[in-house]
């Protein structure tokens, strides 16, 4: 079924025309990600150092840098949408379901179906920083950009840095699987996001991400995009208040993981 949904034109178009079409889409993907990396270098090593010279406290400098990054992500997604490769959308304009105050920080928890989930969420919603994988945080091309914009590298001081960002008023985005989800399943959740929310006494906002057709997922090479534009939908589900819960963070993690599996139709422990 996934093959039919991803490549419907293969059966409809003559082979030469179809493979030309595929080559054009592959070239579009290469163009987008070349632009992403070159733009990240320009932003991190040329523009943001200039922006940091502007006077103000650290949190103001971080917000200015994050706004610049957000505009860059918006441009990245605009190009992907124009090329009919990938589009992100959300039915809401604020990530505060269930009546949570819009001006209070929160820990954002989401499943992780695509490579562009972080850029999608950061580009759509203000004041969101994310926990960055070690490979990105230690990359010499991206390390400065990640640090200046307030993103938090995975490490022994991660929870302390996340608490600091929450005190500054940022939302902190964490994917509890720790990596992209497999197609048709979820990896086991880690409890760090729930431990953070309990320690910082902030709510957890649950986000459901769905991508149709599948694209930029863990088992798929970047260039192997579907014949049609992939659409990522970002949907806030609920707001959980760990302070009001009697569950410890580990038990809450298991309950929330099962809730995601039920919503997405995945069996317990299913990694297929």
C-alpha cells in the first residue's frame, strides 16, 4: 500500500517520462538541502555574529537570533512547497490546547516522522527551541547556529539548560523517541521530557505529527520522495500538567507513549 501511495505515477506515465519526472524531483530535493546547508553557514557564521553585536541581555539576543533562524526555515519550507516536495501545516496558530496559558512556557513533545519536523515546528510557531542531536550540535558548520539560537545539545547538562530556556520563556521541543520514527511505528519513549516538565513545573503539550505520503523518514533516503507532495500536519492534542499528576516521570512516559500508539494505530512495542 505504501508503494502505491508514494509512487502512483509509475503505473500511469510512460517509463521515460516518469523517470525524467523522478529525476527532476530528486534534483529539487538536492537543491533544497544544498540551500539549507549553505543558508545555515551564512546565518551562523556571517549574519548572527553581526546580530550579536546589538546591545541587550542574553535572552534578547537569543530571541533575535531565533527569529532570524525562523525566517530562514520559512524560506526553506516555501521553496519545498513551491517545488511540490513537502508542505507543513497546522490547524491551529498556537500550541496551547486545553486552555493552557499562551504566555507560559511549556515542554513540547511529539512523534518524529520526518527529517524536517524541527524546522516545520520552529518555522510555524514562535519562541520554540529544540534539543539538538549530538551529530548536529558538534557539527562545525552548525554548532554556532545551534548555540546562538538557544537550541540545547544532548549531554550531561541538557536538563539544566532546558530548564534555563523555560525560565527565559521559550518552549522546549523534545522528541522522546530520540530519533525519527520508523514508518508505521514508534520507538520506545525516553522519560527526559517528562522529568524536565516535572522539575521545571511547566505543562507538557502533546503534538501529533502525521506525514502523508511518507517522506524524509528514517528508512527512506533523502532523495526518495513520493510522486506527490508530502504534507506534514502538526496537531496539538492535549496539555498535561505533571505537577498535578500522581504519576512519576517514568510511568507518565509509558502512559503517553501508549496514548500515541493508540492515536496512530500502532501496536505496543511495534517497530515495524
